[in-house]
C-alpha cells in the first residue's frame, strides 16, 4: 500500500520536473556566470576572459576587443613556440602571471597577482570550461 | 615527564606552518620570471626569456597583464 502510494507520488514528482531543454541559458550569460564564479574561487585573479573556438570573446572583464586581440597573440606565439597547439600556457612575470587553458573547444585566459598557485588556477579554469561546454551542448544554443 | 598530548600536536602544527612560511619566503625571493607551455600529450616546455619564443611570450603576456589592470578592490 505504502509502496503503491510512493510510486504514484514519485511519478507525479517526475512529471513536474523541468526538462533540460526548457531551462535554456544563453552562451554569453553562462560564460559571464562562469567568469564571475572563477573570480569568486580565485582571490588572486585580476581579470579573465573566455573565448569560443573561433577566438571570439564570450565573456571578459573589461575591453573585449583588447582581450580578443591579446589572447590571440599569446596563443599564436605559444603554438608557434612548440610546433604544436599548446593546451596550457603559464607565463610568470614581475608584474603578474598569465594563464591560458584550452578545453573542449573553449579557451580561458586569466591574469593573476604574482605567486598565484598554478595548479589551482588551471584546475579552476578547466572546471569552468568543462561546465560551460556542458551547458552549451545541452541547453545553450543546442 | 612527557609533554601533554595537545602540546605535541600544537608543536607539530606550528612546525609545519613554519616550514610552509619559510618555503613561501624562499619562493618569493628566488623565483624568476618564466614561460612554460604544456601540451595535450603531457609534454611541457620552458622558454627562457632570452630566447626568441620566450621573449615573444613575455611580450604577449605583458599586454594581457596591461588589459587586466590592477586587481579590483574589495
């Protein structure tokens, strides 16, 4: 009796669950949210940008054109330096540190204070790109 | 007379904290700028700042640092 009631209720619960396709998130909004999340996780972060597979800026802290141009230059130089596409770039200077990561066709570029922990930065960047790629493939633009 | 157990624990934690602080101090003093690339195959490569590729990477990184500006307050 109880099992029957539970089964009936459970069916009801699932009936009212929102379908993934009905909760669409625009890729730009998702990217902005991902960037904000990266800022919350990484206290050393000064600024960051997320680029799509074509190199266009999906979200950035500041001037989108500058981020697009300068990120493209960094990635182009990095690819040329090793003779193959670099998956991760880490440049540490006296003025700050630059991280770039490619994952699932997306690219995240971040600038931090000096001595930011590289492994954590790359982990956080990979994490937001993975989530963003998932969002784009399931609910974003379809 | 043996020390109290909590004293041993505190000493041990303080010791680890001191080690970590010393490591961070040495890292700040000794660390030089570098450019490091990682590839999907697991390979990584350092590029010295006096090499052509290293210099280009530093210039490109400098431009991005300029774009990002200073860390927002608060």
